[in-house]
């Protein structure tokens, strides 16, 4: 594991950019960007357009390691180039941004108030590819809709089980058990989630660390114990459907919690913008998220 990258993620001032839209979220992200489904005929064309969008973000002067610590990429992205260089290498060598890759294969149907990840069918191969392409870490997402103890335990057992395999491969896992921000049981679910994470962290072997990506909590500083835990490298927050403004306002009240935003980062970017307009809009978004992550 690259120790310079590890140190940047652990101690750097800034946030993670989530550029890992996949499946159904790709068409939604493109639609928001101004590319409707009539603009592509095949899935390959859709992913080509999405890579064009990601490349425009990554190559923008506003996007650099002064404010952005890391970027989470879609699996296909690590096999594609940006400006003639493999994307993970471009991020680190040209931008000083640490590359991560999304490794989950989507969500299963809801059971016990949660949606587990579908069983991984290509993890070992993907981890080997990630290592060859100089990726630092991974990210995998589950979804929690209700405060069901059995469901939340199942989510965490699955997440930490895969995290062990990712650590064995030499990569840093980001565990993302997203709690639905619209759930009437959000606060109770967060209480169960925090306790479950603490129990599993205590079972991790000494010297091992994971990262956590969590919904911004209902109670300010609710995850302070996790942020300070010796077996947690960093805790980042997803925007979870909040607008950029709302996500920034909530984030700033949670000390030590930094952003890993997707939609809140890109919500005002449009394909028809000139490069100057695009870069200025991106710079404004990055400045706001940086400020919320470092105040």
C-alpha cells in the first residue's frame, strides 16, 4: 500500500470525490448533466459519454489534490485513460488525488429493512487489476431503510467479511452502509449501526484499519467515536440525496467528518457549458464542499 497516499487520506485536509456512478445511476447522472437517453443507443455509448463527463471533471484545473484527497472510480474507469494516461495514474501523478474503485455489483432486494450487496462474482480479479493499476482502495455500498437489528447485522457482517479479503489483497476498503435519509427510523438505525461497527472494529486484528462512508447523522458529531477510533483510517460522508447546500450545512456541524459526495458535487455541471463556465461551476462546488469538510 502506498504510504504517501495513505498519509494523505489519513491526515489531509479536503474530501473525496465520488465519481463511481454505475448501472441505473449512470443514466441519471448523464440526464442531470444534460445528456438524455435519446443521446445514446447502447450501454457502451452511455458509458463512453459518462467517461467523457468524468474526464472533463478530472482534467479541470479546479480538480486537484489541494482540496480533493481521493476519487472513487467506477470499475470500467480504472481500465480507461484520461489525457492519454491510465486514469488511476493520471489522478495521482498529475493531480495528487488518491484513486479508489467501487467493487460491489449492486444491491439485492430488500429484506429485514436493508438491501445487502449482491454476492461478489469477480472480486479477486478486480482486486488484482486494481493493484496493477496502482489503485489505493475500494468502496462497497449497502443500504439501510429501517432500524432492524437482524438486517443491520447482516449488512455489517457482509461488509466486514469482504473488507478482510480486500485488506488481504493489499487495498484499503471503504465500508459504506448507507442509511436512508428519508427513513422515519434513521436515528434508531444510526444507533444500531454505530454499535455494530464498534463491535466489529474491536474484532479486527491490531494494525489493520478500514475506512467508513456513512450518511450524515441526525445528531451532530454522532460518529465522533468512530472518527477517533484507532482502527479507522478516515470517516467520510455521502450526500445521500441532500442538495449540495443542505449537505454542506449538515457536514460542517460534524467535526472531523469529511465529504465523499457524488450528486452534490456535480449537480450544477452541464454538457453545454463552455469550459470556462464548467470549470467555474466545478470550482464553486469544490470550494463549498472543501469548506464544509475542513471547518
